[in-house]
């Protein structure tokens, strides 16, 4: 009838792979592409092990990582003063003041809290993920990743296009590069990808040099501009007279500044990237997985310092460009259009300095995509592979770099490297992420019973919702482009989830003491399991199930077995830890398992329980439902047509038929 076994035979031994089934050695190219991929594919991003973080990316001092995010944030000085002048005219300094107040008293405290609650590079998305479970939480995350892709990819393409525009419009290079906007943009994006294929350390090193030079030269331009204003004090009263003439009262002035503010919101970019790249920040030696206090502290230093630097430059650059540049020069085709500080550098400090400043502006605009690329490389591997919605190779940096560079090249060709055409999509992506972050910290504050902070963050949320709404109404094409990215993310994610449904999808099986005791009391091989729906059943009901099973499978009356019941805890999770307990109902032994999918849980448990003898066997009944409905139930609810699904998962997990657990089906 069967063989009695010792208890230590229940756990499968480590068996060397058969030569016939040994995986082929990867090529040198594949090894290079997958170098540095995560060795632990089933961990959630916000529980990522500190050693894994440091093994994947060598941490850097916070100020160096600030430069990596700053190439995006600080590079907006290249076009922000011109945008403000076009949008607000003489009100530009006042509208910029509103932007600075929102930065320092809205976005900064909001993201300082995000840094504390999401210090492992998940950004604000993980905060919302933890508030919503199951499929709604997954789809919300996918939608937000779509906005991440919108903001970050457009950052890469828009910045490269703007850099190419400065390059092709430079008086010295225009005879050579005039009309080569698209090829120049494509080349800059390809060079950016090459830097990231080389590695993160090189990207950060380049960013540090570029940011120091650019901020230093911008400081010279702004400082000289303030000196010119001081030497010609009449420009200030003239400006004030223009403002009073256009707006009759202080209230009208404030109202106009608030209405114009959403058009200046590009100056808020950089905060989400700042928290996404937190794994790159060096913390304290005492940092742990659960409490990386040093990294959090240094991450907040990064956010605060960047916000203060940018606020000073935004206010001063807006002031000097408004006071010293004729309004006509800001218009389309004007000498200061999209390059206000560069215009001052040429006119106030000479052509030689102006050319050097042009070069620094081109470099920082080109490399602004580095912070976006770093953000994408940190945030995508933390969600899509864990959801089973991307292949595991997406945990490695280099394949992702090639994918994102390819997308950026296609976007550039689609927009013909036009900066203005991409601005709406960029603003929509950035503001959608900041709005979701504001909502996340508001809910978090109320959940922690911090009502004062909750109401404060609620006001900030209202500001960002207003800003996003105005932006979408004014530039609906931005929302359309963002929706295309979201649909793309959803399509790829769902396709990958369906394709990977027959993977084992279980990271480990944990038997508690009651399960081990029950298994030890039934030491007969082959171990027989009878699948049974979970529920508060009595001994009589189990007795009826036993009778039907023995009749269906022609199982002898003296052949022992255990009932197996699987409870699906969260079917939206792709990989899960199966937890197994054991109970006795009268004379019947029942193993009760919890997992994300019934077929995967049964397959994983049987593989876990096979010993050195005959593999375990499971007995099931055919379902009476339609195939389509069963397929949907498997994908959405983790159930479906369990017998063939279990067999297919076992077939893929164990190629050796002699070692593969057996599935019996009847009824």
C-alpha cells in the first residue's frame, strides 16, 4: 500500500540538476546586460534589504545625489524665467514668489514626510499602495507608474530637445548644425543612454561637475544682473508703475498671480525624483532595513537644500530678467525666448562669457534626463516584476536603459524634437505625481491621528489638484499623452501577468508546528492529498467528501490521505509565501494553506513535501463552469480550473516526470 517514511524525509533534498535539464550558460552579452540584477525577486520594494540596495548601487554622499536630481531641477533655470515672463508679463516676479511659497511650504514638507515613510526608493507611490489593497491598489500603482513614465520620459526628451535647440541656435555652430534639431536630439539621448550603460557612478560623477559649473555661472549672471539693477535704480519704480497700471488693487494683483501660477509649475519638478533615488544616498553604518535613519536624514537634507537653492535662483532670476530684458525679446522668435539668462550672459557679460554659459546650459539640459533615468531605473523594478507584470530581467539596469532610451527616441521622432509640443505632457506627468503624493501624505497624517498636519496637507492637496486641473484644461493634449503611457503600461503589464501565470509564483512554504505534527502522524508514501474547499465543515461533511473521492478515484478504503484546503488571501499578489497549518476534525487530518493562488499553492506545497520516495499525489474534481469564466477566475481571483492548472505549473516547475507530483482528476 505504501512505504513508511521518517519525518526528515518530508522536505525535498537539494538535488543537482540533471545534465539533460541543466540550463545553458548565458552569453557574455547576456551576462553583461544582467549584471547587478536583484538576487531576491520576491521582496517588496519598501522592504528591500539594505545589503541588496548597497550591492546594486554604491551609496554616495547626499550632496552628490542632489546633483544627480538637480540636473533636472536646476536645469529649469534655462527656460523657467522666460516661461514666467511670457505667462505673467510684468507680474513674473510676483507669480514666481507664489511658486517659491508653494515649494517651501507645500512641496518641501510634503516630500520630507514621503522620505520618512518611503526611504527605499519607492517614492510616494508605495504610500498609496499600502492604503489600497488587492487589485484596486495594483491598478492605482500602474496608473501612477504611467504618469511616472510620462514625466520622466518626457523629461529626457524635452531636455535633450532644448539642449539641441541651444546647440543648433548658437551663433558659432548655427552654420554647421542649423536645421539638425532632430538628429542632434537623438544623438544627445543616445549619449545619455551610453552613460547609464556604463554605470550609476559615472552618471553621478558627471552630474556633480555639471551642476557645480552651471550654478556657479548662473550665480555670476544673476549677481551681475542685481548689480546692474542697483546701478540703475529707476528700473524698479518703472516696473512697479507698470504693475500698478495693469492691476488696480493689491487683491487683483494677488488674484492674477495665483491664476498664472499653474503655468509656472514646471519649476516644481525634481521632488519625486529626489525620493525615488534615495537608495543612492549614503546613510549611517547603523542603518537597518526597517530603520534607515541616516538615509532618511540625509534624504531630507537633499530635498531641503535643493529647494532652498532653487527658490533663491527662481526669485532672483525672475527679477533680473523682468527688469533688464525688453518684453518683446521674450516673445516667440525673440532673442530671449527660452534662454533668458543666456541672453543676459551675452548682453551683460560679453560674447566669450555668454558662449561659455551657453555650453554649460547645453550640458545641464542634456544631462537633465539623467535624474529621470535614475528615477525610472529605481522605481520600475520595485513594482512591475513583483506584480508578475514584467520579466525578471527588468530588475537589471542595462536592459531597462536600452528600453527607456528606445522609447525616448521614438517619442522624440513623434514630436519632431519640438520643446513646446512636449511641455503639456511634461507638466501633466509631474503634477499628477505631486498631487498623488499630497493625497498620500494627507491620508497618512490622518491615519496617524495627526489632525493638524492632516488639514495642512489637505490644503496643499487642494492646491495641487487646482494646479493639475488648470494645466489639463489648458493643455488637454498633455493628459492624452499621459493616458497613452498609462494604457501602454497596463497593456504590457497585463500581457506579462498572463504570460507568467503558470510560473510557480511561490517564494517559500512555511509549515507551522501543527502542520508538521499532522504530517508526522501520516508517514506513508506516497503522501495523498484530497483538495477540498475551505470552510467550517463537520466530521460528517468530511466523511461524505471521503466517500465521493474514493468512488471517483477508485482509492482503496485503507489508503490514508489528508485533506488540503487553500484559502486565497490576495489574488492580486504575483508571488507569495505559502503558510500551512494543520488541524484534526474528528478522525480526519486537514492541511490548511494560505496563498495568492489555489493551483500555485497546491503545486508549491506538493513540491515542498516530496521526499526521497514516491512523489505526493493530489485528488481533485473537474469544474462545471465554462472555460472562459474559469480562466478569468484564475487570473483575477486565483482559483479557476484548478486540476489542469496545477498540473501545468508542476510540469513547468519539475521537468523530471519521475520526480513530479501526480495530479488525479475525476468526477
